[in-house]
C-alpha cells in the first residue's frame, strides 16, 4: 500500500507556524506560517496530498468541531494525523502573574484531555479513516519562561512554579506521556517526534526564540521522524 492522502488536525506546530525574525516585535512576538513546516515538507517531498486543518492556538477541545466540519475529507483520507497537547497544557500566565497564590488550571486538564482526544480518535475511526498521533516536540524552559513572562510579573510566575522554570518542561512532558499512554490504550500509532530533538546535543537550536515552536530546521527533524515511520510501515512503497 502506498500512502496517498492524509488530513491533519492540531495546533500551530502542525500548521507550520514559526517566529518571524524579520518582523519587529515591540508589541509582542510576531509569527508567520513557514512553507518549510513538516506537513508542507512531507507533501512536497513524498508526493502525498496533505489537507492541513490545524489552527494556531488550537486545543483538543476544538478537535471535534473541526472533524465534523471536514467529514468528507476525512472519509477520503488514508490517515488522519493528530497533533495536540502544546496548548492544552498551557496556563493563563497573566492571571498567575496577578495572583500566584491562587489555584490555576491548564487550558485542558489531563482527564479532559484524555477524554476529548479519545472521542476524536473514535470519530475518525467511525468515518473509516485511520488515526495517528504525534508526540510533542521539546520545550526550552528558559526561552519559554522569558516569552510567557514578557510584560508580566516574572517573579510572581516563578513563585507559582515553586522557584524552578524546569517545572514548565516537566508539566509539558506530563502531557507527552499521556499521548503515548493514549496510543496504547486506544491502539493508535504514535509517531515519536520528541526523540529526534533530544538526539541532538544542541537540541534547543531547533526551536524558535519563544522556546516552544520548532524552527525550520526543527520541522525538518519532524519530517524525518514521520518519513522513518512511513518507511517502517511500508507506506512509501511504489
């Protein structure tokens, strides 16, 4: 079997969003959609039709809405690739900066994250396509902290983090672990796009200045991981 077409649902990483280094960002970090994002790379280099329905800032709570909107495309696709988690684990940092001693919750708490992701997987299967999950790319806690705390009370945010910016990375990794567990639970393949970063000694060099979005070179690593998976599955055979 040769892979011919896929649909993609996820957030800005799948969309190919990178920091726009040539755009002054006095009013905040500026972003653009790169034509070197991993979905675009795979489409061009492998000759696969990729319908990319990812959205900047999207969480798995919005997955079902987009699935229902693109039912016909899903039914015609060999696989549906999901890439969620990066925004799901994020917090409202302005609220934390204002009230570091209060209780705060992520955008999508883990129990809800698992439930909603499971529902999305089931919906795609019911339409006759095959779901595949992507793990999360790495996070640079130092750069990410500088990014999220810009214009806010950084000391209060650090206090809420129990004095360690490494808790950003640990919390992000917690969601990554849940993605692998969900793959086992639902018997869905998980393409590991995390390890291709960690294999590099200078792995943070493959991220943008905000510490969370892969840069063009990072997207090339993700493409490599996907291509390797497809080869192992004999989906690139003529």
